[in-house]
């Protein structure tokens, strides 16, 4: 006899307006688990959706894709058990798609991201595929809410194949740049971070011990500062975490000959570059989108072993019931790094 659970949902009805509603949730279908949400990380996508700036976004939508949760019920075989603390890999792919079959589940042709393309986790409980759950051994619920965001940086660093001989530059010290920085520091010591904002650079020096930080002035080349940081050389690998066209274009002029460029940030439009320069340097250009399953395990492991430090991240907290009233204020706070929604106290 199927049962229905009454629960609280926070729905983004239209840009700028959340509704708190009671709704029912059915038992999980075959292959899915019901999880009780404990924490929800707020990220750039949620902020863009709130402001009505997320392209192709449909309202109403339940946001929430950075989830820490506890398993309540499982409908299918699994090594997981009820009560396990988990995070959710929110990239729901079609296992039969060509990309999925080559292991690229992160960019499957019919990918649906929970909380973006379909309703996400800003609610008491949700049913999700068991295969998309990743268990913590000792990570806290706060840490589990940071896993998805850190996976974005982890995937970009894995794409770059960075190693200890590389000089590496990160353009943009927002959450995505910092998440790449966390993993890059496990690969190489030779890192520079560039940003327009001195406060963000100061944070990189203090919280992440970054030696070389470069304040960007629009229109001015970073070449001299980069050569100073890297003993006269240019960076072998550049991560763009700005999604700004000018920043992305500047990376082609700053990469060492034979270098790699990874675009993590997304620019909504065309980016045209000079082919003779691209060829002369024999550059490799990569996009980085989402992350794969193994990286969720990698991130949890790195947190649990202390290889990456998650202490500096969470700056703001609010309760699910407070979202309609406080969300706008929280995301416009100048001190915001990561806000986390609580469903318990
Ligand atoms: Zn996110």
C-alpha cells in the first residue's frame, strides 16, 4: 500500500519569490532511496535562478543540488543502509547515452541536474536514484553539503592532469576558483591566483596559504606578474573560473608554449580567439562541466583524510523556513562565501 508523507517544500515561484508549501512525497520507486535533507549549500546557479538570470530556467522550481542527507528508506539492493549520511551526485544521466557509455556521465546528452532542470532538494525529503548517493565514513553534514561544489574544482584539476612540475594560474577567486585551488594544491606548489578583488586575494593568502596573488586591473596584462611568480616562466596550466569573456580570452596570451587552458566558468555567448597564437603555442583547450561519480568519492576521501581543509568555507547559515524571507539578504552579503540552509538545529 503506497504511503504519502507530508513535508515542507520551498519553491522558487518566480524570480525573487519563494513559497513555503506543504506537499506529499510518495514512497521511492524501484532503484531509488528516500533521503531526509539535513543541509543544502547555496551556489551561483541558485543565485542566478533567484535573480531570473539563469538561461532556459523554468519556474516554479524547487532549488537545491548541494545536499547533505540521511537515508530513510531504500527500494533496491545497495551497500548503503538506512541512517547512512550521504551526499547526492545531482547529475541525472541516461546510462544508455553515448557519453555515459564512455564514462562521461557528467556531460551526458540528456543530462538533468537536480534543482536546476528538475526539482531539487530544498525540502524535508526527496527520492533519488540509489546509484547517485555517496556515503560519508566520517565527514560531517556540513562537509557533505560542500562536496558537490568541491567536485567542480576536483573535476577541473583532474581534466588538467596537473602535476608537481606545473606552474598553474587560477583566474577568479570565487567559490569555483577556490574549489579548484583546494585540489590543485594537492598536485603542485607553484600556484598563482588572480582576481579583481583584493579581499578575495587576501582570503587566498590567509586561508589557503597562496604565495602568489595577483590583483587584476581590466585591460592590463598579467604577464609581468606571472613571470615574477614563476621564475621568469608563464603558467603551464590556466583555470578560468570567471566565466568572463575578456578573462577567458586573456588566458590564450598568458599560457606557456605547450600549455593547457581549462574553462570552468561558463560564458553565455561566443568566445573567439586568435588561431595563429593558439597554434604557435600548441595550446590544449578544455571545458570542464560538473563531475563524475568517482570524483564524489575522491572529494569525500580528501575531506576525511584532511588533505583538503573545509573550515574556511561556510560563512552564512539559515533555516529552511527562513528562506522566503532571508535568501535575498544572505546572497547579497558582501562577506558571502558559502551559505548553507539547515533543516535541523
Ligand atoms: Zn552548485
